[in-house]
């Protein structure tokens, strides 16, 4: 099946609450894509198509390696569809199901990458509204790719206007969605907090409760601490989850960027052995292929783990020791034994305290040097002096010069374990993109070319053109092949074809006046002339197109200019006979009157009036005098 005369469907991948996803092939650009076709019931609202297109355009503006790209959108058989990047790999739900729970390091890394993608969306004004493991894909290189931006909003608006209900996954839904319906960046952060809880513990809070009870808990109860499920979890994880998933939006981080900093600090603070520990949750084995799935219920609650014994040993003495008459020497021996034992315990305790201080206590942490905006070598030298290792990654930056550090994980001035590793993100400078050639393309083709180039379409205007066919691009604001910033919007002008022109009325004009009027109207003037007995010399006799009719700019309008009456020379008839003279005059186009002297006995022409040789209008009367 070919959709929109371009996308050939190969097979169905998955079906969810809002859409069915197909693996398809873009015939025009020869590449595999994911085709998401909205369910027919979502198109029953008259407003859905407009909302769907608006949200799809908003999602297409998000350009980030952690966001699944939107290439195109349209309507087929009344159903909206999205053309998206095809990501090979499972979603977070599938991965979490197969592993049971993630290590703290793995969970925090996924959380950071999700927040980084959300930050890119929030910067362009897009709120996801339906963050959940099913909407997070894991690529082949194990990095997060967030999908379905904006679709929850379009579907929820339709649902609210038609059924009065909200769409969304209750397990991850922020309280304000249920109470006020208001959403912003903090709404997504709440959902990420719930996802972090699930990644660490193995299930969502209030797991197993009915949907209404779960929604009530979101609104009226604080999120339980993960350590209530897994006692070994540090307080940093509890505090992080509580901050991200605070009931009051004002108590959450303002945006994904602030949330990122919190997660980075917690991740840097964890010792390596603790970071690699995971909750004891039995994975669920599944033979189903890895694909996004429709998730109707939250994960079933698993039995809580057995608490580990306390590190302190309590010895309880029962009864009293019987008095015996033992030698005094034995009493001294016992006293020495007790003192020795106390000394050993003191030494062991001191060593253990020092070990705890240096490995897990305050003595195990260092303060990060300033990293942002500095050269890589200078920062690496300081880190090496502190005994810290580092890794480098690169990304584009609109604000930080090429070669300087954008940020670090942990951030400047924060605490890091002495065995920790610092992640340095180095600027590649501003992301510059090559402007594609748009002239000669259709408007849709031009938008597609800009999207493929990683640029946005700016203002699209229309103009008449004598040379460019209707519907094709006439000009663009940025030259083809020019290098521009990634956030540059490229304007272009689309041809409306040749401009229609109303034919002017040339009647009563002179030839020169008529030519000026025709050319001023945008038409080509072409004139001829002819004699006219009715129209004065120099004025217009007729025009090729009727006044008030329509021609196209550049068409030719012909008109005829009067030369006045045709002039004919009066022939010399003196001495000729009357009959011959009359015939000659009539053949020349004159009217004839005869004036006979003495009865004109001889019939010979004596004179003419006007006289011979004079030029007079054809049809004039010539009087012959005959004797």
C-alpha cells in the first residue's frame, strides 16, 4: 500500500491507544521510516485535523539527538499520519520488563538523557504530556530516543471536547492534569520522577491500585520513598524522586535543565559499587518481538525483598552468673582477656571508621573545579591533579565557542566521589546547516527539503510570476548551499502563476495614448492602422480583446488606429466624353454630378470640380462641366 503517493507500507509494527505504527519505506528519498497512522475515532472531531497538524509541526521543530525526528505529516482517508525516523531497538518498557529493575547508574543515565531531550522540547515550547516507558526508545547504541511529542495534547483536546475525559497514562500523570488541566515543563518532570522510581524499584508507586485510586493518590499523597521498597537505597535517591515528583509544581525543578543538574549531582555522589547495584526483582521473560506496545495497566506489584540484617549485633544475657570461689589468678587472667578484646575492638572500630570516612563519608568527596567555558586541556589537567578521570563528548552549542567546555557531569563546584569519573561535554560551536536549493520545488517539497537539512521553514508568501509555473518556489531568503545556523528559518516565495489583467477600454484614445494604457496595465501593445470614414485620423478604431475582459500579464493586446478617410486623386477628364468621364470617376470611388452648358450638345468635359490632380476623400462628389 502506498500512502500519499510516497510511503510504501511494509508491515505493522505496533498498535497503541492513539495510533497504529507501520514500518514503511520513503519511495522518494529511498529510506526506511516509521509511519504512525492515527485511529479513525480521533478524527471525528472537526478540530482534530487542525490540532493534529499544529502539534505535528511543533514536534518537527525539535531537533535533538535524543528526540525521534518527525519528517512529514498529512491526512489519508480522513486519518492523520506522521512520518518519523525509524529507530532500531526496544522501548524502555520492554527493557525494564526483561531486566526487572535497572542499576542505579543505568537508571540515572536514562533519566539524564530523557531530561536532556525534554529540555530541547521545552526550549521550543513543546510539552510532551505523556511521558512513560513506552514513549522512550533505546537505540542500538543504548541511548535514549523520546518519541510522540505533542500527540498526547492533540488527542487529549479531542477527548476532552468530545467525551469529557482525559487521555494519558495514570501511572505517570502529574496531579495538575487531573485537577486543573494546566501543563508546562514541570508536568513532564513529574512523569520522569515516576519513571525513575519504577526504573529503580521495578514498579510504579501505588502499584496494583485501580486507576481512580491511583489518580487520587497522585493528587492527595506524596510519592513513597524508594527506600521503603529497597532499604539499601541511599537517601539521595529518595530526595531526588521526591523533588522530581513533588505534588506541588512549584516545588519541582523549573525546567528539565534544572532537573538535569540535580540528577547529575546525585549520580556523581554515588560510589561505584552502590551505583552498580539493582533491586532484586525477577525479570519477566517474553517471547514477543521488541516493539512499542500498548500499555493498559501498570506493572503488578512484586513481593517486597527481605530486609538485610542490621550491622549491629545485640547480645542479651539471660539469667545471672553463679558465684564460684575461683582463684584470684583466674580473675586477673579474665581481666586481661577483656582488656585485650576491648583493644582489638577499638582498633577494628577505628580502622572501620577511617575506612568509612575515606570511602563513603565526607572524606571520600572532592569539590569539582570550574569547567564551563574553559579549554579542555586546562580542565583535564586539574582533574588529573585531583586523581579524577574524565571522558569527552561533543555537541553543538549556540553560546559556547568551539573547543570550550559546555558543561560537566558533575557540574562545577559540586561534590564528586574521589573514585568518580567526570563527563566533559565540549562545544563544536554553532550547528551550521547547508541551505538546500528550493527554487523550482513545490511548497511541500521545499518544506521537506528544509526538514531534511535540519532547518525550519519561515514565512511562506505568494507572488505572481511571468516565468515560474504556479505552485513552484520563485525565491528563497537564504542562498542555496549557504551555511546558516541550525535555528535559522528560511523564508521562500511561491508562484501564483501569471497575474490576471483586466483589459483597458481604448475607445476614443489616440494611438500613443492606447499604447501607454496597454503597457501600463502589464500587457504587450501591438498596433496596426487603416482608413476609416467614421473614426477621425489617429484615434482607435478597434481592439483585439473586449474592454473589461481578462488577459494574463505579458499577453498581447492588438488595436487598430484610424488613418482617416482614404484620399483619391481626381483624374484629368478635360476633353473626354461624358460617359467615359462618369465611369472613370465612379471606378475611382467618387460620386458624380453633371453640369451641362447649353445643354451639353457635344458631350465633352470642359472642367471638373475639384480640379484634376487634387486629393480628396474617397466617396466625395466630383462635378463635371460638359459642353
